[in-house]
C-alpha cells in the first residue's frame, strides 16, 4: 500500500527561478518503515558500547568538517543564509558532533546505599529507542545536529524530518553522516505535515523546532501517546537599553540581532525597549546602524541581511510595517529574490501584530519605558519568553532586573542572538514545551531513569 504522491520542492530565495531539488514526499507508510528500521538497528547500536558510538560520532564530525565549504555554499543557496553565517554554522555543527562524541563515556547513573541490610541500589539512564526529530529550515545543519548527536550518543537511533525548504541540506548532511554510522541508525526523510504527523505517531521520543501552532499540535499528539516530547517554538524577544548603556555598542548589537539573516532566528530581537533618557540617542544610533547593514546576495561575504525564505515571508513583513511610523527601512529592493530592508518602527499601537506575534523578519518596534520596572513589564507582556538582552554599564542594575524577566535566557551587553550549544537552550510560556535542549539537558531528555535493587540471594 502506498500514499498519494506529493512533491517537495526547494528554491533559492535569492533567485526563485533556481530550483535546487524536487522530490516526491515519501508518505506516512515510508515514515513507519523508517521508524521500524531504526528500531531494529537500535539494539546493536546501544550494545556496541560507548567506544563504538564515540568513534562513530567523532568520524561524523571529521566528515562534516571535510565537507565544510560545500555545506556552507549549499546553505547559502537553499535557505539564503549569508555566507559568513553559513560558515559559522557549519563550524558549530562540527563542534556539536565532536562534543557529543565524548558523551557516551559520561556517567549514566549512581550507586546508593540501601535503607537496611546488604545489597545495592542503582540508578541508570537508558535510551528510549527511536528519536523522531522535526527541524526547521533556518539552521539546516546545526539544529538537526544538536538534536541528533545527543540522541545517538545516548544510544537511540534517529529519524529526521526536515523542513521542506531545507531538504537538500538535510539530505546532504545525512549522506555525510551515514558513512560513519551503521545502517538504520540515522535516517532522513523529506516531507511535510503528513510525514511529520506520521513520525510523531511512531517515534519513542520526539523533539520539534518550528512554529508555535505546529509545536503545540506536536506536543499534544506525543503527550497523548505518553511519549516524551520537547518543542522549541516562537520568540518575541526584547532588548532593554538603560540610559547608562554604551549606546553605540547597544545599537550595533541590536541591529545585528534584528537584521542578521533577515531576522529569521527565534532569538532575533523584535522589540527594543529604551528606558528614560536612552530613547532619543538610541533611536538615532539604531536607525543609523540598521541603514548601514549590507542587504543583498547571501554569497557576498559583506552581506548581513539576505533574502527572506519565501515570497509569503517577505509579503508578511511588508504587511506588518504598513501603516506604522517607519524610522528606518520599510522598503523592498528591486530585482529577483525575496528581500526586505532592515526596518525600525515606533508608535505601534497596543495589540499590534508586531507586539504580539513572531513575525520572523528584519523588523523591530521601538518602545519607550519610564524605568527598569516598566521595561520589565513591557518585556513580560507578550505570550513568549525565549530570550531578553539587557544593555547597561551597571551590573547591580542588571542583576536587579534579571529575576523579574520571564524569559528562559538573558544576555547582558550582548545581542539576543547567539547560542552556546553546551548549555541548556529554551524559553518560557509559548516559546517552549518540555525539557531543555543541548548540553547535559539533551542527554537527559533522550534517556529515562531506571532504578535497580540488587539483593543477595541469602542474608549473611
């Protein structure tokens, strides 16, 4: 029995006439077959031991590194990532696989004293089986890797369903990684909602990154099955600038976080909260910084703001700034490709889409605040809580506001963008569901704890 065939097509957002790949979607039955194949391979993968898993992940890192230039160029072409960022993502991907190559040697449990009498009590973490991973297009190598590498290190096998827009990147990553792994241990299946739903219905543990609406559906479906699930979803991130901040530095950091990769990061800044006397100088400095950012061909090393991923994404950004007071940007360059100039607006009315929804484009709203307490209230007023950046020269002030910010990550005198893959990643409220990703938290997510009681056959 087969599924109705639909096509997965991937286009170059800088030149939509350039079609990278067009393949049939495999359908739900193919996903079920892939999961069964991964389940059959899992026992040998786990029982092969820590040294075998460590060696395989290390070999995958080396192979990715060797293909670095090719992978960076593919990310530029398929998802419009500026080449400087694409190279950095590939380097981070290599580091992720190298880091988790050491994880199989990490302790997986502890020995405890019995309450009374001889014997041993042990706790031990064991893999679930098959990890079903659903990933977005904006980090086509790093996000699949920071999900897959810890899952594999812990002894799971992996089936990955990438976003259709990043199909070519995912397929090439799989071709490289599979050379270092046994058959069935790491499988990539292109597809859309049909394949994603099938994977959530079949996997033993599920990790998702994408939109809030889809993430909630994934979390509900996996939870209904009793399957562990984590979902990383939207962000509506704020940058708070206090009057004592280095305004030029703050403006440079914020501009990069608003417009880098055309704002297509869940950690991008979309609200800029200027406290008191910071408002006027920050407005001027931020407008200047945004206008100075190079917009254009992502293959050009000077480019900071490349194209948006699709015409729909570009049109959505235009719709958002329409009718608002545009301070900088607010234009669409002529020529092919789905570009929009980095844009800053102010006087957005309460309840406006820009202040309540993730737009995922190079646009931010400037908001005034009377003091830090007011800035914190504005920051916390949205449904999301992923990351906040705070810009100030006064550490005491920064520390005083940290505990009141309802976000999973807080960055002082740094852009809201940027991820340390060895530390937990995630947010609060509508930004995240379930345990954190990355670092030790990832290894714990992909395993369950078992408690063993070992008693002697006879009392002594």
